[in-house]
């Protein structure tokens, strides 16, 4: 509840400040006091206060956008056993009997029929080639001054395609905050 009130107050102050200046500026302006925050759901870029005044979660990282890197998926050709379905039909003779009457007048009738059963199983039939993924596609962003610490530079994070596209759209050394999918690149 308190975080919502603080966020609402900061947003109101931001709107009032932008209105007094004659409107909002470009997100990638060099002289701006705002950072770029990437919304993971729809990929939009929004302005928000710098990280030292913003409330961030443990999963969110922030700093100055340094470099971006796209690593294409790496694949190779490989072979594996080719499995096919093999079915066999078997027949068996089944004995049927019925009885009528009782005692000395009991009569038994016997007849035979043939029933068929089908059984299927997977069997190896040679080999097949396929494309095996050695390394999946990755999008990476490097941050300087991680969490405001000037000694932590060139820290790489794997990010979603949406975050990567937003990072490409802003200038270098712009404040960014995002939730990475993994660390390192």
C-alpha cells in the first residue's frame, strides 16, 4: 500500500514537472533526469525517476546501458535412430461350448472360431538426420554503474527480445531498469 502511494506521488510530481516544461521530451535525450524502464508485458518504453529514488524489486537491475549483443542460435546436423511402428496380426483358435438340459438329458454343443489380435510396437529402422540446437538464441545487454556502483561496469545480462529491442532504441549511457532472464552472456 505504501509503495503504491509513493509511486502515485512520484508519478503526479513527474506529470506536473513535464506539464510545466511544455511537454515531455525524447527518452533518449542526453540531458534528461529520467531513466528508461522496459515493460516486460508489452515492450513499451516509459520514463520514470532515476533508480536512487525509485523502488525496485530484487529481480530488477538498473544502470547505464553500455552495449547490446545478439547471439544467433547455433545448430548442427546430427543423426538419431529412425523409429517406425510395426504391427503384427495374430490369430488364435477359440473353443466355445453351450449346454442345454439337465441330468441324463443334458446336451453340450461345441464349436470353434478364429479371433484376430493386432499388436504394434516401435522398432528401429535405420537412422535419420535432424537439426540439433547447440546454443539457443540469446539477446544480451551490458550495464555500467550497476545499481549506482561506479565500480561495477560491463555487467552482462541475458534479456528478452522485447527488452533488447528497447535497449537498441535508446542512446548509450542512458539509465535503464529491466528484469533479466539470466546473468552473463
